[in-house]
């Protein structure tokens, strides 16, 4: 289960800060292909939730997208795609182009118990002190964590007035540092940990679930980390209390992820698309300040995807189970 020290996802921010190997600038031909596709679909009146039923031929982009999938599934674990013309396409057209790209290498899966497939990441006025409100709906900082799918994608339509910096860290590197610095804590990663469901449990389910932080499917590395879900689970009387050693381990994970030498910062521009592999990447966001004008406020679109290759072999991470409608 121990990852190879030469694992392609065992990078540090210090290694990549001055590199652009992880950035794909869309070429004029690739942009033109996407714009033509969106215009054709809009003329035909195809709704965005029916895109999966449409032929979405992208001859220039298809081999490039295959490379993104390889990078996400067995490589560095992330890609930043730059240059989607969001001003030209508008919000609806940009969303359509974004979903069309995601469909090339994955199947959208539910991001919440309501079954939403295209998430709106913005401050929607929700009370940040409400313990059931997920943090992407507020301006609060989001600590390092993973999501419940193979891949999470974010399209930036509008950045914040200030803040809102995306930060990512290799969980492979973090694991290796734990094993090096505190080998006495490393075995705890494989034991059951208790996570709150944040009100998204289905009828008959407990409001928490148990899973190891270091998990895997076959030989595949997978690091499941949501510190505030673990902390919130401690409010349930039937959840075992965290031990001193477990708290030390959680604190060490946070310390490593926040180390500027380990994590990588990304300051989104309009038209940027970030694709991350949840198995090997932790991601966070700094707190932000928004513009007063509604049209200028920070707004990202989010996709959770199960990779096509993992749907085929049954190893994909399938999002949050949807509650049955009443």
C-alpha cells in the first residue's frame, strides 16, 4: 500500500511553482472548436442536462483531453486549463462548454443529497455559522480536503475582489512525510475514522460514516481527508472520542498541507478550469472578499466526475448518494 517514492503524484509546490508543465493553454483551434460546438448545441435547443445524449465530437481536443485523463488518473493528479472565452460564451455557453469537456473523460455524479450535477460555488447568503451549511456556499476559508468523486473540476466565471486563492497539495507527498517524520502515527491512517454526513444522510442512515483516511482500491492510493467532518462527528454520542495520537496525526496533516514548500497556489482567472484527482490531491481555498455588484461577485462552476475508465471497471468514486424523493 505504501506509495512509491517516485510516484508521479509525489510532487511539492516548491517543485512546480516556477513551472508551467501543469498548465494547458487552449489554442485558437481548440477554442474555436468549443465555441462552434456550443453554438451548434444552442441552435438545436439542447439543454445542458441532455448533453450526455449528444454527439460531442472535438477532434482537436480529444487527444489532449485523453492526456488530461492520464495525468489525473496515473500522473501528477491535476491540470489547469486556461483560456475558455467566458466573456464571449456567456454564463450559459461557458457552462455548456465546460460540461462538454468533462463528459469527454468522465461521468458527472451527485455533489449533494439533492442530486445536483453542476454545482454553483459562490456566496449564496447562507449563514456561515449554520453547522449544516457546506463552506463552498460562503466566503469562509475551506481547509484542505477531498471530495467524493474521482475528479473535481472548477470553472472560474468570475474571481473574487480579493482572496479566494486555490491551494492544492499532494496527499502522496503528505503521506510520505508522515511515514518519515512520525512512523508511529502512520498505522493510524488505516484505522476507521468517523466523518459527519452534514445532514445528507438518507432515511435510516446514521448521521456519520466510518472510513480509513488511507484507503485503496486494489493497489491504488487513496487519501480521504475532511478534518472538519471528522471534528463535527465528535458531536455524536455514539462516535468514539478522538485519541491524543489521532489529534496529533490530524494536526500533522494540516501542518504539512499548509506548508508553502508542499502546497501549490493557483490564483484563478476568468476562463480557468482546474481538474483535480481526489485520490491523490487535497485542495483548499482561502477566505475572500466580494465585489458589491452582484454581476462581479466570485462565481465558479463545479463538476464531480467518475472517470470513464473507472466506471468500466467498477472502481470509480460515485459522489454523494441521492435521497429518495418524498
